[in-house]
C-alpha cells in the first residue's frame, strides 16, 4: 500500500519537474538591430558591448551568435 502511494507521488513530482517550454531569449526584441550592426561589419564582441551599454542586457557573445544563426535559418 505505501509503495503504491509513493510511486504515484514520484510520478506526480516527475511531471511537475518536467519543463514544458523553453524561455525566450533576451535578444529577440533587438534581433533586427543586431542583424543591421552585424551586416555593417560589427563583431560579436561589439554587439555584446552594444547590448550591455545601450539596452542593459548582459549576454555572452556566443549566445548572440547562436541567436543570429537561428534567426538566419528561420528567415531563409
């Protein structure tokens, strides 16, 4: 009897722990501006600095690259 209750409890906890959706990136709102800056010859480090100073978003340049690559795949 207690084993049955525990197995039901563990199954319910596992369902609660499972992540349903992933969060959105902080740069999604600024992707058009980032694309313009990158196409103008800006480096990912410069884009990182621009986001930090102008938009107050702290994000690593590798995540900026991944976001721009993802957007390019969608746009094509």
